[in-house]
């Protein structure tokens, strides 16, 4: 089931939470679903590098190539 209609909600929620946390000097919680997804699924080089490094840390081996398939 695709929940693409929720994307604007997640981005709005992320921006709101980021503003609140910035005022308090607190980083965003990576364990929060919308923060995790925003960080690792954005279509840019920083996001792909972050995902590659996360996967490398999880499997204990370097990940040289990363391909993401959408279904």
C-alpha cells in the first residue's frame, strides 16, 4: 500500500519538529520514523552516503555500491 498522500504531512511534521528542537538545542531523533525516512530516502548524494554508511555499520563490511529499487 502506498502512502504517498502522507508525504506533505511528514515533511511539515519534520520541519515543525526541527524548529522546536533547534530552539531547544536538541538534535532530531533518528529513531523517529519520519526523520529516519527523510534522512535515508532523499534522492541526493548525502542521503545515499548516509544509507551506505549505515548498511556498512550494520553488516560490518564496506558497502561500495548501493542501488535502491522501488516497487
